[in-house]
C-alpha cells in the first residue's frame, strides 16, 4: 500500500530565531520513500543537517522574523501489515543485554522510573516476564489515562500522568516506558505518523503519534498503550529516551504557533 504523509507548521517569529527540526522520516524507512521528504520553508531558509546521538536525522535553521511555514508532503510504501505480535518474546536478563540498550534502562526527563519503582513492582512484578509483562503495562496505562487534546501539557511527566490520569499519546508512552525501565526492560520513546487505515470512522484530526519500543526476545518490539491494539500505517520519524529527545521543532526564542496540521492518508 501507499501512504501520503506530511505536515504544515505556521509560526510567527518576532525576531530571527535558531530552531532544531526533527521531522524527516527515520533512516530505517528511507528505502520506502517514493518521493523525497525534503523540509520546505517559506520564506526559503538554509537548513543544515546532522545525525543526533540516537541516529535520528535532524536539521538546524535560523527562522527569519515574521511568518514562517515549515512543511513537507511525500509518499511512502507500507507493508499494510499490522504491528507484529510475538507472544513468546521473553525478557532478556540484564547481564545479557546489548550495551546500546542500557541507556534505555535509565530514568530520563519525562520517564522518572526511579520515582515509580516500588509501585512498578507491586503492579507488574508477578506478570509473565517478556511480552506478557509489557502487554500488562500497556493494558494498565491504556485504562489509567483518559485521552483528550484538551489535557495536553508539554511539561507533564510519567509520574504526573499516573497521578492526574489524563493526557495525550506522549503521556501514555512516557508512563509505559517508565514502568518498563523499572522492571529492567529497555524501552525507548518513538514518534512518527500513524493514520487511520483499517479503523472505523469517525476519524480524529491528523496529528503526529507517540508509541514505544521494548527490548525483549533479543530485539526491539513496537507497543502502543494509547491505542492498545496492533495498527497499520505506522511510519517512524525518531526514537529517543523520551519526548525531550525527539521534539519535532525546538525553538530558541519567543514565537507563536499560528496553525499546525498533519496528514497520513492511504493512496488508493
């Protein structure tokens, strides 16, 4: 199947402002692109690319003062398959974990697993290690948090999401990641496109999505506590410890977001 994906941000900057952009499709999906996913800026502004410490492709720019549009519109192939479910994926003993997974066991800005440690073991310590334990976490988080865009707050941490019981997809992912790390399961935060292919209407407004990956059974597996069911048309943009590592646009100065839209549509 083919997907048309893209976004459009409209900003107003009162002065020239440095920005970091994490908006390109992840290198693991570049081979599926049918058109380049170039970042287009209006007015035209120089972009300088770099690879961050997690392997994500990022760009730097100095946004000029006034109205600035940042956008892309591209097409990508997708398998059309649901997220894989591997029920027999077991938990890897800590001493056998690959070195590059260990950073995803540590507390981070939004996933303060150390604060939740005792609760984590009380809730999930008896769950079957591996896939069963991670799914138990997703089931709990899915029911613990009530979704609503009116509940969005960019400073909310995993512990706060647990207490407040409300949030958006990033809050679901943060809480699940924190629980996994507390159980010695490496977990990394993911962001990208996720359309409504295979779902029944009505469809919500387009937006970027957040989910996470857990290292079990000797590889990384996708989990989505917000939707808590395998989905079609998931397109990765970036991975990190939490949302702070993969912010779509980071601005270093005052600005106003005038409008924002995202699309992930099946091309028939």
